[in-house]
């Protein structure tokens, strides 16, 4: 899950990979509610993706992949 104060970095990534403005706006609108949903879930291992990190690198560091 992304850190809750980190949408600007995700927005930059969306733009760099060519996502549409509509896609980015949907993610912006949903971001806070997704963070709340992730924080309320209890039956899984929580992996927080910090600023500057990517999921694949974090999963490799934790030896998940």
C-alpha cells in the first residue's frame, strides 16, 4: 500500500507512463478512501511502499519474489 501522504509521487508516475488525465483524476478522488480501506484491513501482511520505492523492489527486499 502507498503511504497516505504520497499521491504527488504517484501522479508523477501516472503521467510518466502516459495515463490519461481522467485516470489520474479517478485515482486522486479514490486515494484517501483506498488508504483508509487498507488501514482498516486486518487479515494480511501490510507492506507500505515509501516515497521513491516501487512494489517490485519492496517485494524482492522482503524475499516475496
